[in-house]
């Protein structure tokens, strides 16, 4: 009678082997996470750069439509040459960033464009779906709203340069440009058009922020999407960009960004570049002023 063969059972993992496998997996995850974070940061930066480019192209298209005139920082019913409605530059640019339908709705209420009713929705100021106005790395945006104005006003991560778009006090509450796009004294490639700025500054609704549909500085500088606002802040408005601050420490007068070490700005020639937050105050001021005749420093 043939002897029965005894099959040996499959040996399982020992505790030590299991711990080794777990340790290897943890190491691999640890190596992978920074790479994933870098990819996400690069994607967010690319999206932000594209938004700024679209804003600047909107300005160029506006100028092409209106004989090289630049859009006003603040339009006003008391200054018909600016459009005869109350609204900041981000209202004016709506038709040039594929939001003409919303622009037409805003103008049904020229005295308060921000509160014009959107059929089947809410008001103009509560429209959060304008991605061109939102940086993916802005930590103060909450589902499209400014973190200190949730459900009240939608926020924006981009602010217009007062020195370019609003340095002339015009009729009504209008703040108008000094020059057109074709005669910026320092040249379009040396002058900032828009810069990054958080949509919320400070912890409370009284702190301030950037509301894309806000009417303008005369209503409140705290909520107008504007940088280099020397009419309100004097030379303090030329302070250098902040290096990735918290919402609580973000200064409404200055640029700041969720991108590490840099803020993105658009130039009046349509290009977009990163500005190191280590830039000198002198170079930064020269880049904001479009008519000072100064050469930008080597740190630009």
C-alpha cells in the first residue's frame, strides 16, 4: 500500500515580516506625498497664471473696443464716460471673460449693479462660479465666497493696480486711468496690471477683503479689489508682497498669495510672472507706477 503524502501548509507572514512590509509602504507613501503636493501646487499655479492672463487679455480687448481706453477702476453713474453705472473694474470686464450674460443682468440695475437679481438664482454679488476671479491656492475662499462674507458676497483673489486704472479722480465716485493702453510712459512690459490678494483679511466680517462685484473705493476701500491704493493709504500702499501669510495676518493694503515664496502678477503687455516676496520696496514700487520713468531693479 502506497504511503500517503502529507501536503505542507502554506507558511503565512511572520509578525516581523508584516512590520517590515508596513514600514516599506509608509516610506513609499512618505516619498510620494511631497511629489503629489508639488504636482498640485504646480497645477494651482498654472490655473492662477491663466486667470491673470485672461484678466489682462480682457483689458486689452476692452481697449481695442474703446479706442485704446483702459477700463476704470471704479465706474459711476455720475461719470457717463465710464459707463454710467456703479461697479468696479471686475464688473466692467465681465463681457471680456465670457460672462456677458451676467454683465447685462448687472446693468439692469445701474445704480447698484451688485444687487441686480439673477433669474432663478440670487444676486450678482452672490455669483461664485466665476473661476477666472478665483485662485485655487487662495486659502480664504470658501466655496467661492470671501471667508468673511460667506453667503453675502463672492470673493476674488485678484486686485487691479490703482496706479494704472484709478489714479484720476473723475466725476461722481469714478476712479479713472491717467493714460490709455498705448501710451503707458514706462511701457506695458514694465507695469503691473493685476496682482494676487487674498479674498479675506482678518478674522471677522469687519476686517476687509476682496469682493469682485463691490462698487469701489468710495463705498469702502476695505472691500474693493485694489492694490497700490495711494489715495487711501499713501506710500504705505507700496509695501512689498507678504510671504504666504495667514488670513489673520493678511494686510489688505498689500499683495499676498497662497503660492510659496511668490505672488503672481499680470503685466500690461498680457504676460504673467512671479514676483519673489523678497523683492525690494523700491523695485516693487517702480513696477506698480506706470509713469515714474524708473528702471526696474535686478531683483525683478
